[in-house]
């Protein structure tokens, strides 16, 4: 079935965004809101938006008039009868949605599809009170709808395949990537997004680095558009923390999704982010006013020779070439001289553990993160006994070509290593659960969260063996179940396959 007409129930920002992209591709859109005057207000605001787009050359006057002619405002919900599709975008409350869908079933024809824009509720549960559950599906968009070119099409346990196919076809007509997903907590995007923020909060809670430094490392070193803590401030902890708790609860306290006591405390203290001018940062006119500047490069006038050891040969080669290019003297002996600065390129462990594993002096040892782009940002980790003189020498050495350097406290793996390993591992676990196809997970998360790569492909870029090594070492060190490697990752890394590899039957 090709959708020619639809009703939109709930005319907030999200609902009107869905209405806009539907009307732009020729769908007749009827607007209904239980709140008196809300649909008229929503349409008025949308008209202003469309007029601005026309001024920018997105439409001609004739096209604008045709789009606007496709809208109608309904006074009574019974007037939705006769449409091909009803999309609800109302409050995230299961009981209210169930009541609405039961009412809609008594109004619309037998072939009308009933779709929910829910971001967190079970589609199966929403449909459970209906006689014809096969025509109910999730149709989850992201704000702002016209710009976020992704929509999750969620199949409940009773959803018919033809219902899913019709919504996928409509998504494509709207210019959006429609991704098929199972009815699981968080679906794809909100599920995959748990790793980024929760691991950053754990790192912050361990005192590994301050708020500004964590965000800086993940922006400059890993390539995220926003650091996780400034992202929490943007979305608001009044939104983000309940989602973290909800997914954690829905997965029966699965450790991968464990929320932070810190965000619960901040929420209780009403320090929820930009909307109140205080969260992880403080704000004036939406601008940060207390972001800590980049770490100052110390003054060092005498340098020792530099001895390098690495888990991967290519890391040792790159570091050796860099050190020589900076004019430093390389200690190429099999064991470091008694006064050499020791640089360790390691994965998933702290500097103390690495120094003892390599049989070198932890007082002179500094670890460096080689997982992320070395040309963009460098993160250094001293041991708890590293001498300040050697820490300063390493800082100066790796800041010599004017790149940012972060010196963090000792941690079980670096900031970027821990966060990226968790991002990749969770996406692999979503693939393992067959919630969606690996390529669809990649595309959905990249579009929905703005990551520089899809999370599974990112594992290929970084190296599946490195991601697995990080997780295995952290898991062995801590015993924390959140770090256990996904079977999907383990098998492909050990067989040296792409993480996108699927079994051929």
C-alpha cells in the first residue's frame, strides 16, 4: 500500500516535523490535538517555517501553496476516519497511548496503519489492547525531523510484514533512511547511544580527568562533534537520566547500561544543563563560562633519551619516527638505560600494570594512547609513582608540533580507549541480538547520533583486535561485567574478519 493520507495526533515540535515532511512529498495530512487550539498553533508555526524555506529558495510559491493545501485541522478525533495511516506523537505514557490506540481502532478502517512515534515504550505493549495488532508499528523520528534523516520502523511481536514495508517505503519517499528494528528497549539509536555517556560518567566518577578534559579528548582525539558531558548539558539531565534508568531497568539491571549516581544527584539538585544555565558546565547566554582551558605545556630544558615499547609494532614505529623528528635521542637498547624516559603504547591497562608487564621502572614510565588519531590529539597517562620531571618531559615532547596534549590520572585504559571500546562493543552486541542488521545499525547510529563512523565500522577502522584487547584487559582487571566482550566481536576479531561480516547460510 502507498500512503496517500495520514492523520497526525499530537502537534508538538516532533509531530509537526513529521507532518511537514509528509506534506512535502504529497501526503494529505490531518492534524489533531486533544488540547484546544494546539493544532492551529502548530500549523501556524509550520506555515512560518515553510515560508522561510521558500525565501531561501527551497520551494517556489506554487509549491508552497500546494504543500499548505494538504493540511487540515480536525476538531474531533473521529474525523481521522478514512486515512491510510495514523501517527501518534503524544506524551510518553504507555497507558495513555494504549487508550488512544484502542479509540483509534474503533474509528479507522481495517486497513489503516496505526504507528507510534514512541522513543522508549514497547510497541508490543502499546498494541496489546487491540483486536488487530498486526497493523501497529513504531515509527520513531528524531528532532529536528526535517534535518535528522533517520526513522526507526519498529516491529512488535504481532506486526505484519506488510505494515513494516509500507512504513519503510514512506520513509524513503520522505527522504529519510528507514531502518527496520526489533521491539527492544531503546530500539537501535537510543540503545547504542548508552555506551558513550555512561562510560564517560564512569571515567569522571573515577577521577581520571575533569569534565573539560574528558570532552576535549573525545572531541579532538576521537572525532565526536560534542563531548559526552556537554551533550548531557544540551539534552538536559531531566531527559537523559530517566532514559538511562529506563533502559537499565528494562534490561533487568544489565551492567552495560548502568546509570551514574552523579547524574541522579545533579537531577535532584536541578542542575540539569543549559536550560537552567548549570549542569556539568555553567552558562551565560548558552555559552560555557567555566570550561577549563587546555593544559599548559611545562618548561623543560634538559631531556633524557627516550625508550619506547608498544603492544603493536606499528605504534612503536610511528612513535620512534615522531621522537626522532622532534630532535630527541632514541634509546634503542632492548632494555631502557637507567635514566631514559620510558614511553609505553598500551591498550586497556594502567601504566603501573604495563610497566610491570614490560619489566621497566614505573617511576620513569608514561603511557600514551595510540588508538585514536595521533596527528590530532595525544593523551598521556603517568603511573601513580611517575616522576614529575619525566611527566613534564613527555608532555613537552608530544606537544612540540602544537597539538593538544592531555595528561590524565592513572586509569584502566585511556579515556578514548574505554569510551570507543564500549561504543563498538555495544553495537556488536546489538548485532548479536539481531535487533537490526549490522549495516543498518551503522547507518542509523551515524545519522541519529552524528558519530564520525557507524559504530561497527568504527571498530574496523580502529582494529577489532585492539578493541577486543582493551575490553579483555579491563574485564580481567576489574571483573566488571559491563566490559565483557560481545561474542560478535570476539569471533570476528579472532578470525580477523570485518565486524560487519554476517554468517552466510
